[in-house]
C-alpha cells in the first residue's frame, strides 16, 4: 500500500471514530449565494428540546463547517438549509461523498426555494444514486415520537404535500432531504414566526426523531 493510500485510510479511520463519539452537530456553509445561515435559532432550540426530552447530550451551539473541510468528519450530523442557490465544486463534492460514506449524515431542510439547485448538486456527490421518498413506516418517523403519516407539514407555501427524500448507501440513510415541510422554521423561537405551540412542538418532535435516528444508527 502506498504512503498516500495509508494516509487516506488513517484519515478515514480517525474520522469515523470521531463520528462515533462526537456530541456536536454542524451547519453547512456552502457556496452559490444561498442563505446557508437562515433560521439562526433553529438548531439551538432543537438541541435544547432533544436534550430535555429524549436524553441526548449535544452541545448547545452548533459548529459551522464548509463542504471541503476535513473538520466535517468530526460531526455525525450536518444540517443544511436556505432558500437559494447551492454550488459544490469537485473537491467539495468528493469530500462530502467521503464524509457520508464513512459514517456521516446530511440533513437538508429546504426552506423553500433551494430544491431546484440542490438536486443537481447532489448528483455531483452521488452520480450513481437517486433521491427516493421515505415510506411513512421508515424508523425515522418513530425514533422517539410517532408520525404515522410521515413528514409533517409545518408551513404552507405551495399547497404541496411534504416529502422526506433520501439517499441510501448499503441500506443506511446518509442524506435526508425534507421539502415542502419547513421544519427549520418550526424550530425557530416562538416570536420569529408566531406559530401555534402545537405546530412548533410537531416540528421539534420530528427534528428530535431525526437526531435520535442519526445518533443511534
């Protein structure tokens, strides 16, 4: 084995071991002009809810990572959101692929407007795979709280049903793409969108399900 291949192998072993023990989650800062920073109170609120209600012990402040950074391998869960354009260059797409294949998980929550850009970028990461809709009986919908109908609808924009789309590797869900739902808006602090408490609670419970599923699988 060449020294280069040994270095890559060691890197992935270390990265995977970090994925198993890390108790932090990250937000993906991507290029293209989309507002990756949308919904700043969402993840802190979700973390607090999950720590208080399902026994997770995630650090309260999410970390910002970029698609091409080796730092991404430290986090078992990476969250991505926004309304607009997304661009991954070749190196970023390859790094994201390696991250996901080595045990990472990417949750992309469309805040309305990014789907048309995101799908072509996912093809750069997994040209051999396609997004497929998760059935309502997938374990992610019952990991902590029961959602027998699947992904809940939080905010209404286009009068379309919510969809949870996924990419799998060897039967493991590695990418979750939630569209027409707007979970992140539901996680935000009450004064931001002034949602009824039952709507916020529904969003937070679904988010907690996602975290529990990722940390236990």
